[in-house]
C-alpha cells in the first residue's frame, strides 16, 4: 500500500539535518528505537527487532529458534519464495504443505508432513488473511515444534483479537514497497521469547561482540551478518505506523462494499476466512467450481478493463515456480548447500511440481480482485456488477 506524503518527507529531512543515520550512534530514543517500541506495543510482544527486509526477519527468526542442518521446516505451497529460501539459508530443508480453500497452509496436511526432523512450521498469512492459528498451535504443541509466523503481508492484521505475528514463537514482517506500510525495503521480527530475540539481535548486528548492549545479553555471541535498519528508514516507518489504522479501516470498508456487491451469485463462493475482522489484506478472492469458469470470468473482466488475476498465475508465489528448490541448488557453494549437507542425509523429502496437487487446483479456481484504497463505493458496486455479469456470460 503506497501511501506517503509530506509527513514522511519531513521525517527524512529531520534525520538528515540531525546528521545521524546510524541507529546505534544516536543513543536511546532514535527513530529505529522508537519504531521498535511502538511496534511491539501494538503487537503486545516483549521484543521487536527491525531488520533490512522480511526475508532477513525470517532468517533471523530461524536463527533465533536455533534451526539449522538436520532440521526440516514446513512451509505452505502458496507464499513468496523468500519463505522457503530463508529455511535453506540456515541449512535446513523446507518441506512444502498444501494450502486449503482459505489459500493458507492446511493444518491437516502439516500433520502429514511432520517427520522426526521437523523443528518448525512457518504459517504464512498470505494476502493479509489470518491462518487457522488455533489448529496450527495445537499441532505444534502436540509435536513439540515451533511456529514462526510469516506476517510479511499481514502488518496490522489479527486472529481472535491477537495481532498476527505475535501468536507463534516469533513473527516476521516486511515493510517493502508492496506491503501494508512501507519504507521501501525493511522488516522486523517480533517475539516474546528472550532467547529468540537475543540470538536474532546478535545475528543481525555482525555478532554484536563490540556493541555496548552485548554485556547485558544472556546468550553468548556468535558470528552473524549485517541486517541493521538505519535512521532514515526508521523515520519513515514511524510516520507510516501512524497511518496504519486509517489504511486498514479504509481497506475493510471497501472490502465490505465489494462483498455486498458480489453476493448472491451462484458461480463462485467467497474464499473462507478464518477471522474476517482480523483480515488486513488488499484483495478479495473468489473460489470457482472449475479453473475453466474462473478463466472465462477473468478473460471477460480483463477485456472490459478490470484489473483481476488468479494466484496460480502469480509465479513468485506458487511452489511450481521455485526453481532453486525444484532443482535442489540451496546455496552459492556446494559445501553450504542444505540439499548436500551430511546432516540432512536422512531428510528424504523431495519437492516436485506434483507435490501439492490440491493447492494447484484451489489456486487455479481462485480469482483475485484488488481493493484500491482510493476508490469510492460506486466504483466497488460497479466492479461487483461487472463480475456478476461476467459470470452470467460464462454460464
Ligand atoms: C514480501 C514477503 C516476504 C519477504 O519480504 P521482503 O521484505 O521482500 O524480503 C516474505 N514472505 C512473504 C509472504 C512476503 O509477501
């Protein structure tokens, strides 16, 4: 959701005039510090660490959980490829589970994909839709495995009154250009577990050994990389956070208008939502009986100039397009490649294009309608009528 203006421009100018762009030189209360405090208060989490991207947040979360070679992590068949790539990045094997009609990871298939090596599940709240966290938490508890929520597309969303990203052991967020709030590129990791937080903190800051805060850590330092956010981006995020409630309420209002305008058509059903009040996405999805009827409707709408699509055609987000996984090249160097590590020799999981047929069927029967936040009620009524008309043509 790109909504920026004078407030962000002024905030950036303030940081530049101050002349301190590095987060650990401004002392307490710098822009990044303030954002972390506000964000964790919004979530009701004990810790929040900003990093340079959602991918960096996922990697830091896995590092925080102590996941590495010899471990498997279950991810959904429908997510941005960064989710399984983060798993490979720490030397573990991503195991891909089916999504159900909600377009989110199917807890029943998660159970089928659990092995003695499974250490975590990454439920992804795709399109701002909350996963079935009740069922997933039950599965995780029964099998003694962790939950790292991928809330990259779900900033501000909730499930049963709890913010997405604060329900599992840790939650990863993205603030890239396309997400609910943005600073161009950025991310963050939320957790209420001190150990996960400290390990992620150490990892994101080149091992932290030289940093003042290192003396107060209970975890021993280890080598890491640099995923630190800077004050310019922190300043933008502080302004963006002020806009979040307004963005979400306008999205939800528009989604309600579109739902009303789409109701009563026998050609499709609304994709089931686990908690409609907590939905924070900028799309509404419809489930058709067949891929053919979805395609026919889509073509009619496109011909009339409406911006619609199907998740099956969004190639970064469907597992059949994840080439590095399908071709089993998990790193830049063979000795670091999770698929070749001796610790992973017992992991017999192999991803092929045939691995998740149910996901492909559901995704190809789904039609995605976007919710442009600047449009008025008449616009959504018009879109709804156009969809209903397109379905009538298809019949
Ligand atoms: C955007 C996104 C990511 C990665 O976020 P970046 O900030 O682009 O690294 C991870 N998972 C999902 C589901 C995403 O949509």
